C-alpha cells in the first residue's frame, strides 16, 4: 500500500512555456501533499505544502506565482511551473501523507526531471 | 527548529565492508526518524524507520536505533554489496509541529566497489 505516482517522469520544454506535473496517491487518501525540489547532488528542499481544498503554503523564497500548486482532491495534486526558464531545470519530487495509520509518514513519488532549454 | 545533521560523504567501501552513516537530530517534540535511499535517477524509497525512543528499524540488512539520549539514528550494515551504492538520507517527521513537517539531512553518497 501507500503508493504515490508522478507524471510525467521527465519533461523537456522550451524556455517560456509552462509545465504541469501531477502527483497521485494511488491507494490512500492524501490529506496533505508536499512538493520538493532537488538539485544535482543535493538534498531535498521543501517548496510547498498543500492540504486538500485549501491554498498551498509556500516555503520562504519560493515564488507562489511561478510554482502554482493545486490540490483539488484527496488523491491528486499538481505543480505547474509557469514561464519556465533554464534555472528551473531540476528534479521535482512530491510526497503524500494522511489516511488511517499514515498520519506522520510521507510517501514519495518517483520524481519528475524537468529540463528547460 | 527541527533539523537533521548527517555524515558528509562521499563514502567509498569495498564489498562486504561494514557501513556506518552517522545521523543526529534536533527536535522540539517527539519525532519519528527515517532513513531513505535514492538510487540514481529515481525518487526516494523508505529504507527503515523508528517512531519512538529505543526502537530499532531494520530492512535489507540495514538497521538504525532511535537513541534519544544521544539524539542519534545512525545507519549500519554489516556487509555492504555493490547494489547498495546510492545516496542515503536521514530524516525526521514531527507531528507535534506544524503540518507533519519533515526535515532531511544533506544526504550521504555511498559507493561500494567489488
């Protein structure tokens, strides 16, 4: 149990375009989803936390107008990188928590590698 | 605030060597502690966890004991294999804080040579 998927697994886009990444909890209801960013050879950096049906809480220094997060249901959260630029190229990882017995554990998706040309 | 400090890498070992990756934490509440493993190009996989003091988490030959007196959660394995080569992250999650906040260490890259 407790499987989280991400789609797409990788994406290449041109500078100035927007990219949407989906995060789904496949077999449990995720009351909270988290979005992380990981630069090469570095740790995960929390970008934002989203609770189903409410606005996301962004970490300091993360532009909420650039990284749009929607958590419309208990099984789906999306991250949209708007007007992407090469410096947005990174590995984006989501995680989900919630559901009976899963309250204080986060389950991670496989990640999405974004390359902006 | 909560934080995790883990041994900097990279760590290079020969096959069948003993592994220790140190991890210490600072927390105001009663955290759960985790070790995650990340293989090249992949996301994080939970390796083991411990939810209270003196608990020992174990999986695939790896183990770590939650030591409240030393605020540590060191990862150990008696005999590493080439397939253990990966990056290992120590993490804590504290539900007594805001919203299930999880903090990660910087990660330790392990390379095991045949």
